[in-house]
C-alpha cells in the first residue's frame, strides 16, 4: 500500500477487503486516533508549569502524574462512549468495568486500555504511550459482562498502541500483520510509515530491570547471565536497553529486535507475580509481537493462552524476538 496514506484510508481499504465488515473497527480506531492526538498535545505541554491547571513549578510530582493519567483516561472514555460499537470498557485505572452511558447505543465490542503507560518518566523525558485491546462480546446478553472482558488474549480482534515521544506513532494489528503510522503535525494525520512490521528473529539486546536481580529465582538469574556472558558463536554478550516504559521498550524491540523481560519477583512480596497487567498491557502487546513474528510467554506458558482471573491480574513476561524468547524459556525450564 502507498506509504504516506492516512490511517483512516488504510483501515477503510482493509475494510473493503472484508465483505462481512460492519465499519465498527473503522469507527473505534478512528476515535482512538482522535483521543491519541488530544493526549499527545497535553503530553507535549506536560513540562510547562501551567499544564493541566497545576501550579507546580519545581517538578512533576505524583499528584501531577496522576492528574495526567486521569486526563488521558477520561479522554479515551469520553471519545469512545458515544460511537455505538462498545458494550463496555475497562482501564488500568478503574477497578471495575466502565459502563456505556444509558443515553448511548451499545455494541458488541469491549475496549480494554492502559491510558498512559510509563508516565512516571515524563519529566526525564522518556517516551510514554497508550495501549489498547479490542475484544468481541461472545454472549447475546449483558449478563456476565465481566466474563466477556476476561477472554484470553488469543481472542483479541485488534490491539495497538500510541507512543508519544520525539514523534507520535500508532501501531496496530487486527490479526493480519502489524502496521505503523506516524503523526504528521502539519496536517494532523497519522500517515503510513511502517507497513507489515516484522521483528527480527534474533537480536543482541535485552531489556530488564536488573535492580530486581536478587528477588528472582535462580533459573531467572541464569537467563540474565546467559545474555550477559560473552560467546562469539552466539553473538553474546547482548546489550542492555531498559527505559522503565514497557510500551517504549516493546516498540524499539519490535523494529530492531530484542527481548523484554519482567519476571516474577518471587522474593519480593510487593510483586510476586511481576509488575505488568495481563489484560490492559501484556495481552495487546503480545498479540502485536506475535503478529510480527515474535513470541510472548511467562517462561512456561504462552501469554495469549492465559485465562485472565481478574482485570488487574499481573503476570511475568518474556516477549520479543522469537529465538531469544525460546532460549529464555529453555533456560527457565531447565532444558538448556
């Protein structure tokens, strides 16, 4: 497809190729791009003292960060509530499902999202982002709607993310390849810049918070030691690249290759299952990475096969270039 076409044109063209398409995806994704543009403008101003009506001038404290999260969250909810294609939403910031107001038509899709991942790094500034997942309601009635939102990741019908940094980029998949679009500020449109993204099968980069090293079980420590140990034949040692922003590290690895790891901190009671949330963070990015030819697992199970137990369930994550992920799994399982 011609490089530089708008994301809306791209989606519409794909829609025409599917006779059963109803236009729901087009509407949902179009509104998400509008929400992202609004969030991007606020993020660009985040280091200004009058941003978000706050008078903080010395630093971007926790209250400021929370307010920015809430702004992103409410922007997405407000933009997507009225379109008539969603039966409900779920957010990393909300403890329960977000209902569609009674005055609006409800549809057959569920939107799950992280409104602003990595936002605590905004004053550095490190790239941050919005992650989203779209599921289709399986049952004919709303009874048991929570169960509809807790579908395993392989049932996602679309997933994507927006990153806000030196450029604003949208990456998404509907299960037929992964495509990226870069925001052209002069015209206010996301234009096709990365068609059919394929993650390299093997890399020379690993991303992990090694400050947690002594909280990990020995087999996890062995994975890190493997990637750090020099071996000319296998192209080691790997280079460490870790920003503290999950979506940022995944985007870099998607384009250049790499493995991202956030293991369970079994010796740390605050994060016994890791840090990352299955439904709103891990599943959508796992779907994207697999569609690009990569892999995503917990070390023992495929991420997209997990049955979520609740909206904010946390899971260990090993995701990225397929050969690197398989090697990590082999070490964890005592096969290497």
